[in-house]
């Protein structure tokens, strides 16, 4: 099952690209996006996802992510 983590990463990567995130060239696990002049920074690490936002207005998008990733 060595392909399972890669398949999972590719699925998440594809989804983040649809949400117009940009993948960092320096670290392929780092994504960023500017929405309403506010930076969104997302980091994938093993089986965790860390999201740094400046405001709480991003909660609606987070809910859509959870529904679409199932």
C-alpha cells in the first residue's frame, strides 16, 4: 500500500488547486492563497493539515472542504 499516501496527497493537491491555492516551489506541502487581501497559509504534514488564517470568515470554506473530501 505504498501508493496510498501518494494517492491521498494527489487528491488533496487537486482539490486545493481547484480552490485556487498556489503550491510553494520551495516546499510542495505548503500552499497559500490571498483572499480579500488576507493571506491563507495551509501546510500538509504526514496525515495532518494545518491552516493559518487572519480572520474567521474562512469557516464556510473549511466546511465545504470537509464535505468534498469525503
